[in-house]
C-alpha cells in the first residue's frame, strides 16, 4: 500500500489516480444523515436581555445561513449601542440585586442546572451547531456538546469552594463581564466564558459571532428555563460593531475575548487606561513536532486530528508540521494516503470527517493563502475527494517544501491546510517551533518521555501535548504566550480571570 519512496524523496505530490489506501467497497459508506425533523429553528430570533427575548432597538435583523447549503436558517437581531447599554445595565442590576449576594452553594445549583439541560438537549444543540457552523455532526455531538456540559459541571463544583482556590487569600467577583466569542466553537466558547463567570459570582453579556449565533441563543433559552434571576446572563447578537460597543462600554468590568489577533489588539487598545480586566485568547500557528522515534502511525492520526479537525478552524490547530528529516518521506507518504480517505461533505451525515468552511469570507481567505503558498514554490497536495456543488468547501491539503519565511508557515490560515517543514536536531526543532509571533499550543511525538519533557520546557506555547493532540478538559488551563494572548481559561487558573484576589 502507499506510493513508492524514490531516492529523491517521495513521489511527486500530485493527485493520485486512485487513493493509495484502497479498500474496495468495504469502506463505501451509505448515507447516514442525522434526523432533523424534531429540530425547529425560530425564523426570527431576538435579543435576550433582562431574562426575556425582545426585539432590538435598532429594528434590524441579519440572516444566518448554513455554510453547507447556503440556505438561510433564520433572521437574527442586530444589537446597536442602545441594546448593548440595556444589556449591560440589566447585568449590573442582576449583579447588585441577586448574583453577588447569593451564596456560592446556591449559584452552584443554577450552573449545575444549565449543565444538565445541555445534556438533555445535546442532540438538538449538536444539530443546530452543525447546521449553522458547518462542522461534522460527529464532532459537535461527541466533542462540542460533552465538553460544553463538562465546563458547566466543573464550574458548578467550584462555585462554593472558591475560598480554597486561592491559597487562603480573599477574593471577590469582578462585576459585569462582556464576553465576545468566535464562530469556530460557538457553544463551547460560550461555555468556556459563561460557566466560570457565573460560578465566580459575575453576571454576563455574551456576544456570539455573526455567522454562528444560533446555539448561543439556545443557551439563552436554557438559562431562561433554568430560572436564573433576570439579567444574570444576557445574549446580544450582532456583528463586529456590537462587539466593539460591548468592549468599550464603561459599565463593563471585565472583557473576555476569543478571536483574531487583529481584533484582540483593537480591544486591548479600547480598554487601555480603564479599570477593566482583560483576557485575550487569540490566534495560533502551532508546531506539531514528529521525531523519528515516534510511533509513526499514531502520529499520522495526531497530525490529521491536529489540522483537519473542525476544518482546521481551530486556534490551537497543529498547522505547522515539523518532521525529523530522516522520516520526512515516510510521514508525507502516509499522510497523503491517509487524507485521501477522509470524507468531506454534508455536516449532518454521521460519517463525515470534514465539514463545510464556516463562511464565504473564510473560504476566500483560505484560497488566497493557498495560492500564496503555490506562488512561493511549495508543493501542494489536496485530497482527491469530491466536493458538493453548493456551499463552501475546501479539500484537506498539505504543502511540502515550505520555507520558514513563507506566508503559509507564518500566517494563521484557519482552514484544513498544513505546512510541512523538517528539522535534524531537537534544538533545531525548538528554534523553528518558536519562530512565530504566536504561542498558543504545540505537539510532540516521540517514544522518549524525557525528550518530550525536555522539549515541552523549551517550547513557548501555553499548551503542549505529548503523543496526542487537541485534548481538552475543563480542569486544564488553556491560553497563550506572545500574540496568542494572555490569561487562562479552565482549571483553577481560569477562576483568577473572573475574580479580584486580595
Ligand atoms: P474576529 O476576531 O473578527 O471575530 C471574533 C469575534 O469578535 C466575533 O464575535 C466578531 O463579531 C467580534 N468582533 C469583530 N470585530 C470586533 C471589534 N472591533 N470589537 C469587538 N468585537 C469584534 O474573527 P473573524 O471572524 O473576522 O475571523 C478572522 C480571522 O481570525 C480568521 O480567518 C482566523 O484566522 C482568525 N480567528 C481566530 C480565532 C481563534 O480562536 N484564534 C477564532 C476566529 C477567527 P462578528 O463575527 O460579528 O464579526
């Protein structure tokens, strides 16, 4: 199986006539679409402010479309500055009247209720997440939903134990948290933000991304059903201007942002000189480092998971593969064979591995960077998979012969595109891995535990995975170095981001 390795390196990276891993008909999957007849998406969605859904003062709504079909799913309210002000004031009232006065053991019950409701409605939420954002149902069902519920369960556990979280030091909540989240993990990012804020006694105003607002609004419905006091959680939808108004609002005590480094810098400028606390979780260009002594077949699965999971729309994606030179050809051949078997298509089909690109804009950005890679002389291989005619799609792709200075080695592509580079020594691997403005995550593949620890200590990355990739747990802090941002989410460290510790 697999193409030959010549003495000049791997066979040319062109589209093979047939995939090298040929299973005949044994691996032909019949369509397995998730039933969606029980899911009803409200055609017109409003803002959730002060415990009730209401029309925006702006009077405006915008469409949210399915990136896999280009069909409109719903109209969503666009919050303007007055709506943002209403939401912040309602969060302030809820903070003063109820939430800051409530014992932690009571807050815990509400947070726990949200966690249970997420589990109960997991199927519906996973379907809407896949429809609105394009991610495969097996990922929204098996990753996003369980992790979102786990974040609420975990933080429900902390709510009455915060006196033990800071080594005997006293703490207090910050007040109103303005939280702005991206489109790659809409419900999960909402959970990462809302759960710790509530557990620590803050109230929140959440602004989901323009292209994926639906599951955040379903979370608002859950908050309503869980009978949280009105205004403890507010969800306002809109585009960048809504987020900017929220970050700049003087009534906000804490801004938490996940998204692009460019917007993160804008937010940092907007809050500079104010009393607001800020955490930023921004972009990444992570190195996934494969040593010659690694279990190569497992590493291939880790590489695939690292870059093709969620269409590569992952801030911590292993988008730069650093391979020890002696196994480069072997790894490239196996990777090429493996990605030729990935199934790209309908996000609602349970067999789909790679879904739709989140938006037309993101697809254009991926195409632009891939064209830049080709112009700069790197060799491209794209999996020979058929793509649906409607919707936004991009085949799993990797480039070999990538220079460190190349745009595809430096810029966050945020799509299913991997850049392959080589190294000869651990020192060289460290130098190349750290040669980036980012520092969010990294992966190391080796059968030597000591080597993994030695590397991990020298990598400037907030999260380092050893012989695995993209593993998340609510008890494990996540966050970056350098232009990947600051502050941590998850674990005891994440509680510090929502408290003032004296
Ligand atoms: P953004 O950083 O623009 O979006 C993140 C969130 O911020 C969204 O809710 C967005 O709203 C909001 N926002 C936009 N402008 C402002 C502003 N001036 N003030 C406050 N909030 C604002 O990401 P994009 O969607 O534009 O994606 C661009 C690139 O960013 C991607 O190609 C990718 O490379 C990277 N990215 C990285 C992410 C990460 O987790 N590291 C996540 C998402 C994107 P709205 O969606 O309505 O514009």
